[in-house]
């Protein structure tokens, strides 16, 4: 039986393990308490090997047992983790390594316990004879239907490395695009939230103290001050109920949006909101065309590709449109003709899809149109931020001006009354 070999940072690794997990230990050696990590099949083996190396184990715990509520929050497998995992798998498979070899290498490199646990379970089941795509179905929260379908296609065609390279490229483009949109929306969102927070505090706690000074003077208050007093009185008396109502409103709204009718109403409304609707439409078209392009280019049939697009689409309006397209294509109608009957698709998409079908290069055509929609969406985001920032400043200026007039104007009336 092979003894563990010491590694840096107080870690030890068991050579030639079938599948390994990390265990943290606290042990006594030469009258000193030492801490570190050991890689082993199970806790009993970890204790055995520690004793064989001259350690007296005091405490041995798996990485999963040690996670606290805070560490569990930060230890969640993120979209970035899936992107990096896919890219690394693609590179190693393309270099000629087997899938099992890839798992062995990745498990030695990955430090996040949650991701390591998933990878270890996948490795164990793949070694047991299950296909990679079948095992991935157990983790729908991390691997989408598109991801699993492409892996299954790669396994069937013997081109898993090529498929994973395409998938990694797609995930990286998706991450980059989402980052641009989120980055553009962060500043306006922070400004709006801060603005409403300051207004709430001012009207509820600060303004009443300032306006209380005018109650002892027998003067006629201007209309702006009277309006501010009325608003302030409402906030002072009912602010706990207002906050409770907002919390309850958010709770019931989330429950309503979880229903089919609520989801459809929200998605339909989001496609009609000025400024934001164009961004949502372009973002959806980018994902849909890119997904369909990758599926068709990977050898998946058009009907299966449309079915996967329906499952992966988050907007119910587009999901319904693609369901109608699927039903028509199933009857022998071309995708371009079927798209003409759906008002959610712009004419340029319908024309390009028709051309792609006629030339036999639908996947390339969809890839090009996806790039076009991506550029259009970036322009829409820039336009939105250009319009939102001055709008916020104008709204903020009007609000501050109203507060100043309501608070300062009575001072001039007081001065006139004293004269």
C-alpha cells in the first residue's frame, strides 16, 4: 500500500487512488499540532495513511463537512467555473488525453470544494461505464440542455474535443456579452437606488424636523411647502407599512411571475418598454441565433435543434414563437417561411435564414447574423446609458430643487413678516 507523498502548503496526496477527495486534518506529530490536507478515497483511508506517516490524527473532516453558511455562499459553482472547466476539458481532449485523464488532472488543479465534489462524482460515474452526457443530466443547474445535447452529439460523432471547443467559445462569448450589459447597467442602477434611498430618509426623518420650525409662526406657507409637509406626514406615519407593503408586493409579484400567465405577461410587457425593449430583443436574438448555429453546425438535426432552443429560451414570447416554428417545420415548411408568420423576428433574420437554407450553409449564416445582433445590442446598451444618465440627473435636479424651494421659501416669508 502506497504511502502519501507530502506536497506544499501542508497537503498530502495518496498516489494511485481510484477517485480522491480532499480531507483536512489536525494531527499530533513530535509533540506538535500540525494542520493540512490529504487526498484520499474516504475518511478511513485518510486516517490510516496519516498514522502510517507518523501522525496521530485528532480531527479529520472532508471539505464538504467544513463549509459554513458564508463559505457555502461563496463556494457556489458559478457560470465562470463552468466556462473555465469546459475550456480546460476541450484543450486537454484536443491534445489527445482521455476523458478520465482530464478528470484526474482537473481534480488536482481545482481548489473550490463544490466544483471538486461535482467533478469527483462525474469522474466516478464515467469510470463506472456511464456516458459523460448522461452524468451531466444530474446537474441541470450547472449544465444546460444545450450543453448536454452538444456533449451527446460529440460523443456520438467521436468529435467531443471539437464540440467542447465550440461550446467553450460560445460560453465565453455569452459571458463577455452579459458582462458588457451588466457593466453598463450597474452605474444607473446604483444611482437610482441611492437617489430613492436618500429621498426616503430626507422626507421621513430630516424634513419633518426642518418644517417643524415653521409651525410656531403664523405665516402662510407656499404650495410647495404644503405639498412637502403632506408627503412627509404620510411617510412619517406610514413608513413601516409602506416598507412592509413593498416587501409583500415583491413576494406576491415573484409568485405571480412564477406562473405561466404571469411569466407571459411580464415577458410581453418587457418587449414593449421604451429603450429597454430593444436591448431585450437584441439579447434574445443573439442567444437564439448563436445557439441554433452551434447545434446545426455540430450535426444535430434542425428539429432537435429547434426543440433544444425551445427548452433553453427564457422568454416565453420567443419560446412560443419557436414552438410554432417547430410545428410548421415538422410538417415540411422551411424555417424561413415559418419565421415569416412570427412578428417577433425582424425581416433581416427571416431573409438571412432563407438564404442560409437555400445555400446549405444555415449554421454559418446564423453565426454571422448572431454577430450582427450582438453589435446591435451593444449599440442599444450604449444608447440606453446615454439616455438614462441625463434623465437621472434631470430628475435628481428637479427633486433637489423642489426640496430647496419647499424648505427655503418660507424663510423669506418669515423675513418679510418680521419687517
